[in-house]
C-alpha cells in the first residue's frame, strides 16, 4: 500500500504542478492533457474529502503534501499512527475504485 500511496502522491503533485505551469503560460499542453491532469487532481481531492477527519489528515499529509518519514510523531504514537494509517489507506483506496 505504501508504494501505491507514493505513486498517487507523485501523480497528484506532478499534475498540480503541470496545471499551474500551463495556467501561468510556462508550458504548453493540449486540452486533453490538461483535462487528464484535472481529473487526477479532482478525483484524489474528492476521495480525500470523503474520509473521516483522522483518515483525511493522514491522506492529506501523505498524498496531497507528499510527506514521508516520521511526520506523524508530533500527532500520534507509532502504534496509533500505523493503525489509523491502515484504516485511512483502506478507505481511500475503496473510494478511488468507485
């Protein structure tokens, strides 16, 4: 699951960056490419917003912001984080499949 989260995070962050660069005129992308980036961003944000507060907090940090390592230590003990992370991943993946 961690690999999937890392890939989703990279896809989300890259899509957001490319959309921003296209809007600023830094890069040139065709309409279909831009729509593809928008769909990725919207779907990930929609699924994140459907989660309960704790799950959303974890996905927000790990997917939307791309944090890794022990970012959670100021919020959770390791056992609590791993339990909550597992639940967050399951909820998030279930929503993505819809």
